C-alpha cells in the first residue's frame, strides 16, 4: 500500500489498485455481491482458494471497510460476511470487467 506523507501527492488510481490487487480480492467481492455468506459457504464458492488465504484476504478487506464480518454467539460459532456500502460501490466496476472479459478473453 502506498505510504502516506503530507509532502507526497497520493494517486487515487494507485490507491484503488492497491486496494483490489490481491489475487483473490475481486473473486471474493464478486461472490459476496450475491449477499451474506457464512465462511464455509464463501470458501466453497471461491474456486481454488485455501482456508488460510481466504482468512487473510477477508481480514484485509474488513480492515479496508469493503467487507463486514458479523459473528454470532452460537455453538459452534457462526460468522457471516457481507459487502459494506463501500464494497457494493465496486459492482459497476466488476460488471464492466466481466463484460470486457466476455468480449475479449478467448
């Protein structure tokens, strides 16, 4: 992530790319566009991701306020993940990327 310094101009484009550049980030966001999901449900939906990496990516997305985590006091513990309002603002970006991929990726 770009260092923030009073004397440096922060490039908004670079900040956005830093935010969504993880290998699994966009897949997780895209999956959560469908709505709230429990951890195991999300893990099964993001093809190819392992548990450790999903936990890491979710923590980063939560810290950046893209994903919301809600834990319920049940046995065993239940955790649901969903997109925040900020995360939902990425929907038009994802739609355009998918449209481009359908037209140009063979």
